[in-house]
């Protein structure tokens, strides 16, 4: 995740070449050969755009042993792809759900790893089977996007980068107590240090609906908040803080040898004017698998459309569809079951999450049964109500006097009829949100 920030900020900071030489001396390298990637790679359509594969390393030995059961080797805790446009006037970061069930390609054995036979499996299997080269080949084969470089970052490096910028602001809708993630935080706006931030982006079962998708949404919002701080005057105009951040970032990452000081210098020169608001975060369109419980499958043609946008260096803003109301990606929803139908709140939460809403909590209504489905909101959340109610087949909206949160509370009543079918041109899921996204304001 911090590799996203490092990739973009190294391109946008505009520091002198001498500093780049020093910083790139910190970086570790792994060579990915053409033989590993195969002879049928996707063509590079937009020659001056840049696509960087980003892998979060879940290695739980040495310094990282305290974050979970010690296992041999590494796993990919996070897989993303950062796309910098040819004109360096925008960037996009695509997240690939870790639970994605996809067609995996053949990969050679390397470095003690067994290699991979073609099969239907989890997307993060490729890293376990063939390392970063196999993951690179897998993402290219699935998306048709030509990847130029990779960046890998581990737990310890993530913490160092957060601490180097003096912490990152988040807004928590409720208190968090997660012993597995070593995390105990009060509700409300606060600045997280490196240790707290690591627990926050890794926590899964204690927040929201407990899914990997919910964790991805939280990771994206954290990265956007971090980018906002790193690319603000608070950091960019403070040479000591900026150098400290870049020093921590480069010590945290492993890249391919071709990501050289010259490449970084060219990026810095061409992307000096990029702002946090020109960076968009998108999750590959998905739905839960019917045939393989607990796994997700990518939704077509939306996923293919997204990949073609990146491969051809087009703008997401040019997609038709969507509405002028508040985007789903900027709406937090608490779902309460007001019926006697067991598990209904979870089912509804999954449907909303697939459409891009952020689910903050799932539970039961204080009293049951509730006759009518209702969306409760405060004055701060009023502008978000039309988006949610437009997705419901039944339901009314009701203000809560004196409340201040912008979060919406959906209480499912006995009149529940489900969610409206998505339109064929509903492409809002491809629009994501930008790096100025404020988790407290949404």
C-alpha cells in the first residue's frame, strides 16, 4: 500500500537527481526476466504511460513475526496496479481483491518456488508459486495491461513511512478493539502512527462487514489520506520531512532493476504539477461466487472496460453513466436487520458493498419486527440519501434531529423487496474516488 504512495510521490516530488541517486541506493532489486513473463505479453499501447504492479508483502518472520502466525516465505497481502497517464496529468490505482477466483497462467519454478500450472485459483497463489515474476505475468494475462515495473513493500516499511510524515489522519465511525491486529482505537477523527496504521489497514473481521472488500476500501481511503498529506505543502515544502519520507519509502521497497534513477528523474520532471485530487482509486468490479463460497469473481463487461481504459491510457472521466448525486464510494452505511429473517442484514450489506458503498457496521434493530424499511440520516448526511434510496425497491428516509454524523443507517423492515437491478450503463463503480476523499466527511 505504501508502494502506491512511494510510486506517485517519487514521480511528483521533483527533488534533484543527486537525492534520487542517494535514495535509489536504498532500494533492493529483483530481476524479472522476459522468459518469466512469456512471449505473448500485452502490447504497450500508450508508450509514455507507466503501469506499476504493487504488491504488499505479508512475510511473518523476523521483525514481522508479531503480526500473525509465523509461516515460511511470503504472501501477497495486497495486489494493486498504479497507472500514470502519458501526459502525467492523472493517476489511477486499481485494487485486485485477494479473494478473486481467476484463471492463473503457467509459471516457471524459480528461487526454490515450485512454479505454477494453469488452473482456476486464488489470485494471490501466483506469488506463493512463482514469486513476483509469476504475479506480474498473472496480472498481465488477466487484464491485458502491459506492466512496466513492480514495487514490493513489507509491514515494517509501511510503519516507517507513516511515522516519517508524522502520522496519517483517519475518521472512525465507531471504536475498534481488534486483538489480532493489535489495534485499540476510539471513535472519531484521529492521527494514526505507523503501528496503529498497520493494524488499521490489516484488520478485517472487527470492522464493517468483515470482508476483504471492506478492508480494500479502508486501505484505499487510508492511502488517499496519506497521499493528501504527503503531497500537501506540509510535507513537500519541508525538505527534512520530505527526505525522511522518501528515505523510509525507498528502504521499504524492492523493485525491478529497470526502475533506475534516470527513470525516476524523468518522472519527477514530467509530473511536478500533479495533485492528490488527480489520483483515483478503483476496485476491480466484483461479485461473490455462487459456485465457490467465500470467493469473488470479476463482473464483466465492467472489469474488461476498466482494464481497457488503463491499457489504452484513457480517462475514467469519459465513461458515460452515473448521476450527479453523491457517488456511492463516498457514502458510509450501517445496516440493521429489523426483520425476523436471519442473516438479511449481511445479505443486503454485500449487495450494497458490490455497488461501491462503504459498510461501517452490520447488526440488528433495537426492536423487531420493524414494519417499514427506513434510511435514517442527520443534516450532515442529507445529501447522500437520494443515492441510497435510489438503489432500494422500497424504503423511506427519516431525519434524526440532533445527530451530526454523515453516516446513513439503513434499517430493513418487513416490507423489504430488495435492491433495484443495476442499469446496463451504470458505470459508477469504475469511477472510484480521488485522493482528496475525506473519510470524516463521508
